[in-house]
C-alpha cells in the first residue's frame, strides 16, 4: 500500500514539474514582454513614395526635400519612385490599387480633384486617406526670352489678333496648370494652341526656354531656374497677390483678369490604411512640413509654405472642387 502511494506521489510530482516548465517558457499575453512583441513596429521596411510627375518638376523637387526631412522621424527610409503620365493620373490609379498597409504613399497635387471632374479617373481625394498637405503654389505665365512681348498686356493683344497661334506648353488635360491655362484663356479671351505634357511642366518649361514654343504655364518654382538663367521671362502670376520671389511680376487679378489658380500638394495613402499607421505618417510629415530647413527651402525657390492636417487638407480639396468645376465648365 505504501509502495503504491509513493509511486502515485512520484507521478504527480513529475507531472507538476512538466506543467511548471511549460508555463515558464510560454509568455503570458498580458506580460510587458508579450505586449511589446504584439505591438505594431511600422514601418519595418522602407516606405515607397510615388511622385506621379517627371523628375525635375516642382512636385518632384518639393516632395524629395520633404521626404528627406520626414525620414529623419522614421525608423526606416523613404524610397522615391517617379510614375509620370496623364498629369498624375497614372500614379494615382496605381496607388488606388495598392494594399493599404502604409508602405506605398503618393505625393498628390490638386489634380487629385480635377481628374474626377473631367472623367479621367472615377475617384478623387475622398477615395484615399489624406495624410497632410505640405505645400501650395500659384501658377505663372512665362515667355521665351527672344519673343517680343515684355508685358502680359502685349502678350494678350497679340493672342487676340492671332487666335490659336500662340504655342503655350503646360500639363496634360486634368493637370493643374492645364486648368490654369484654361482659366487664363477664359479671363483674357485669348485662344491658345496648348501643347500638353503628361509628365508635368518640367518638359514644357525646357521647350519654352529653348524657343521651341512661345510660352509656358506652370508654378513659379518650376520656371525659376530658366528665369534665373535668362531664358524665360515671367509676365504674370495667378496668385491673389504678388509673390515674394518675384515682387515685380504682376498678378492677373491686379490687371483686371479673373484667373486665380493655385495648387496644393499633399501626402495621400490608400483608403483603409490603419489608423496607427496613419498616425506615424502624420507625425513624420507634419514635423517635416513645419521644419525651418524645409520652409527656407520653399522660400528660396519661390514656393508657398503650408501645413494642413488630414481633416483640413481633405476639406481644402473639397473646396477646390467648386473652383475647378467653374473653370472647366466655362471652357467647354
């Protein structure tokens, strides 16, 4: 009897030992160690930022500077990929089909609004998660240095006498500065021969600077290098007030022409990106957009400093819908 009792006790002790060892090797889900393991560590690899325009244009230059500062606030870097075409439509369409995990984002312009108005894309900013807005720019009209027009009035007078003759380069239909060009046509009554580029204004600016076309409409920062190089001459800007970088260049508004157009740039992500991921992106890009180095950079290139959080940036784009609809409907 005693022998059986000792045998049973031994079995119980052995089982208890195995149970104890098993529990000690398995972390409780409520322990700090387990919580740390379960917590998201996004980003665990580099983030891809799509720039839907040609290299060298304003959207490309500004987004690269912004991301170089933003990645200082991230544990991983940011990889830039240019996806030009259709005045940003190609890149936007690609982002729309991308997994909403925060590893692919896009540097959008106000074309995120115009493409749906024109029917080029079936979606706009409301079909994405807007991270934040980080920059704005008005438009500007510049002519080749060897063309005879010294003022916007001379340019308009020539255009009215020679309808359809002036070759004006800009972005493709749906592109912001294509819309800006239409706004100038509507306001002045001049009909241009619009030479469109799907990759943005970087190429039209080169064409105008080289004398292959008469003029170009784009943001001042896209034209700055050619203006400083003496190959382009700015005649007017589409901002409500003169811009700091070119204080001697008049606005269309002050000359009596209703041609106010500006573009807003923002970081967007696929719809449905997890909130904790968006929080990380918003923190990093907000820090970059408000960084003094970034603001000084924008000032040096004649570009506008801006920061809007997710909600305000989305509302801003919604407000632009009515503005662009008015311009585009008047051009039909």
